[in-house]
C-alpha cells in the first residue's frame, strides 16, 4: 500500500482504526473455517456511513479494491480479502435505535451482532427472528449480505423477510438511505430486494431497519414420528395454529 493511501485512510478514520500490524491483520485474513486465506495491506475500521463513503472514495482514487467484513463467520470465504484489497471491518458501525414497539421494528448498525440485537429486542418484550450458532459474532451487515437463514427459517423466513429498509454506500461514495420501514413501500426500486444476499459485491451496508417478532418466552421440543415426508410436511399447518 502506498504511503499516500495509508495517510489518506488515517485522515478519514483516525490512525487508531487503520490496522497494518501483521499479527493484528491475521485474524481478518482467514475465514472462520480456517480454509480460506488472503492478505490485506490494511484493516480499516470506519465508524459511520460518511466514513465508509470517504474510505471507498480514497480507495477508488488509488485503484484499490475493498472487501467488507462483519463478524467473519461466513462459511464460503466471502469476507476474506484477496489481491491486495483493503479490508473494511464494519464492527464499529454498531448503533442501535430504540425499539419501536408500535411498528415492531428497530434500526441496527451493520456491526451490531445478532446476539446484541436479540438482547436489545427482548428488553422491549420482542425478539429478532433469525437465529443461529454464530449469533455472538455474526453481524447484521453480514447477515443481510448472506441472506442468513438459521434454525427458525421455516417459521420466520430468511433475513430477506426481516429487512424493512437499508442504508448503503455505493462504490462512487453515494449514500442511499431507506430506513423508514414502511410496510406499504411502493415508490421506486426496493433497495433491500437488490442488496440482500449480494455478499458485499454491490454496496457496503451501513444500517438496516429490521422487523421484530413476538418473543416466545417458553418453547418446547417434541419428537413426532411420521410415516412419510409427506405426512411430516402436512403436519406443519396444524402445528402453526
Ligand atoms: C457455527 C456457525 C453456524 C452457522 N450457522 C448458519 C446458519 O444456520 N444459517 C446461515 O445462514 N449461516 C450460518 N452460518 C454462517 C454465517 O454465520 C452467516 O453467513 C452470517 O450471516 C455471516 O455474518 P458475518 O457478520 O460473520 O459476515 P462475514 O462473514 O464477515 O461476511 C459475509 C459476507 O458478507 C459481506 N459483508 C459483511 N458485512 C457487510 C456489509 N456491512 N456490507 C456489505 N457486505 C458485507 C462480506 O464481504 C462477505 O461476502 C454459520 C456460521 C458458523 C460459524
């Protein structure tokens, strides 16, 4: 990385948030499975959409690619930097709005972990529907960009069904904000439909307006023996009631 780029990145996010030490970079350069390895000249940790936009601008001007990363729990290597790309760690974008119990929605920064989001929702008597084993580390931004499913997907759907709006920064540095969370949003292109599941290839997600669900405080597991797969599937409508 040129000293010019290094200095421009430090100007944007502050020197403390441009990590170049090899030992520190190492955890960002290998995926959770330890199977995909890459290298990056720097891990950059922006704290806002404006800083993300400025980082993308600086990197674009220098002709350097950027790979966004959340909790780095993805299992297909999408968060690993390759070819000298700058690693954009989104963990500092971790603001959380007050839960709106009327609309049953909350706005979460891309770096908020799923576990923190669940705890925040439960403190207001609600819950976040998508749940899986990596909840303590996986982030909202990563979940949006992988269209995460998890253990309750049959009941509540994937992330796509939870995202009511997004804020995202595009490669030209433009910030698009659609965080109103209107259920009847019919005007213009639907940003979540474009970006959910795009693995960071189209934009950097900085925040999401998310649907919440009732918190099932008591749950029970039952082992039900069915004669066939068809029988098991036909049981589902009855169990939902
Ligand atoms: C133990 C374990 C269990 C798991 N179980 C499930 C499961 O049941 N269901 C499931 O769907 N997944 C599961 N996963 C996979 C993983 O946790 C999910 O894919 C999760 O959504 C990744 O989130 P992350 O924050 O770690 O994203 P990362 O791994 O950091 O990134 C994933 C992808 O999203 C991109 N990205 C990350 N943040 C942003 C952003 N802000 N803007 C743009 N692009 C971004 C990255 O570039 C990368 O392409 C599991 C993983 C583990 C380790």
